[in-house]
C-alpha cells in the first residue's frame, strides 16, 4: 500500500480523506499549506492537492514538484474548465471536483499508483 | 454599486465554499453512516458538520445582504438605536455566552430615519465579528452618540472588543477584501462598507487602547 500526502487548508477535508485512505490500507501524511506539503514530500507515492490555499497555493506546489516524478491528483472545488486545464498543464495527473465520491478518490489513487 | 470584478469574486467565492462545504457534509455523513467510528470520533465529526453549516449560513447571509444593496431594497424606517442594538444583541446572546463575554452598551436616546433591515445587518456583522474574534471572558462595548458637523451632523457608532487586534497589514483593505479569512467567510465587512456607502456613511477601524479592534461607523443625518 502507498504513502499519500493530503494537502488541503480545510482540516475537515484532510480528516475525511485521511480516514478513507487509511481504511483502505494507505498511510497518510497531512499538510495544511502547500509550503508544508513540500516539506513532507520525501517518500510520498501520491499527492492529493487542493488548489485554493493561502501562500503559494496549489499551483505553486505543482510548479515546485514538476519533473520530480510524484503523481499529483488535484482535488478542488474549482470546476471551471480553465482551472482544470491550467492544473493539468502545470503537471497534475488528474483532477477531482469537490464534492467527490470516495470511490472516485480511491480509483484515482490506484490509477496513479499503477501509472495508468 | 459592486463592479463586475467584485461580483465575479463573490460568485467564485460562493462556488468554492459551496463545493468545499458539500464535500465535508456529504463525505462526513457517509463516514457516519458507515458506523465504524468510536464515540469521540463521531462527536468530532458532528462538530465539523455543524461548524461547516454555520459557515455556510454566514456566507448566505452576506450574499443576501449584498444583493439587497445592489437591488436598492431600501426602506425609510424609524430606527431607535437602543432598541435595535438590544434586539441584535439578543440574537447573538448564545455566541456571547459560549465565550463568557461581557456585552456592554452605552449611548444617548437617538432615533433617525433609515433602512432598519440594513442597520440591523451592519450591527449584526460588527458585533458578530467582535464576539468571534474576542478572547474568552473578554468584553465588547457598543457605544453611540451624535457628532456635530457640517449640515445636520452625524450619528456615530463604535464597537470595541478585547480580542488580539489586527496588524496594520491586515487592517489595510479589510473593507474591500473578499474571500475567506481566519474564521470568516470574508463577505461581512465588504457588505458593511457597501451598505454604509449607499447610506452616505463610512466605516473605519483602528486599534483600541486595550489592544483589540475599534470599528467606527459614521452616518450623516438626513433632512
């Protein structure tokens, strides 16, 4: 099973994702800001990333990890196509719109781990 | 009037907050339905859901209030200041008690013509913030008086809290910034400024002598 970093400034969302992922056998590391997430990146297999956060935010995180080989799944309440395109061009592997289904999160994580 | 950029910001904020809140509510309920949480986890989950629902109510109130400013829904009511302050404080009693705050009022007998609904929302926003950002067992003082000046003079209302205050950086643009900030949805003070500007009034903030915030509303009397 994998080590997953959840980066979201909303504590309730981190808790929910953490619960669902640990129940499915993953280990979860949580970060409340993109900057904190970058510090915790070592040994992480997949990142679940929010976009709207104080500081450098999700887009700043994406440009900082571009080319490092860690798959990043963006989980955001932004549903505008331009935002999705922007995140995907910045290196995100896939995009999940909030509110999400647990099954959607778990299958995106599996796909990312299998390199699909 | 709000310009298009401000309107877009508010719509974007509302969409983002709705998405986030729905995620917390939907996923939180799904976790509770699974039934494999212990009692403490369940209680924590319920608290999170309640806090999110409260935040949503705050955002909704702010958006409704803003929409009335632009729609020009203004009444010419008789506003008796003491009665209105008392009524708004009664509505906030639960929040003030939860923090064991002392709520004090001091003011002259003043009545003036204006939109009572908007005046109440302005008061509720300022007092709500003074409660939310205060320290437990702190104080909130609401005071008002008439100020002589050009023409008919003005009505002045001050709200002072004993919270941690605010840095100069945070104070700058506090009435024009839209978006979530620490503990708030970031629409309330924007509404206050819009409503007061519609009424020909203004609002300012400074650090109170005790270190908290002192908000000052000035509303010129109309003929």
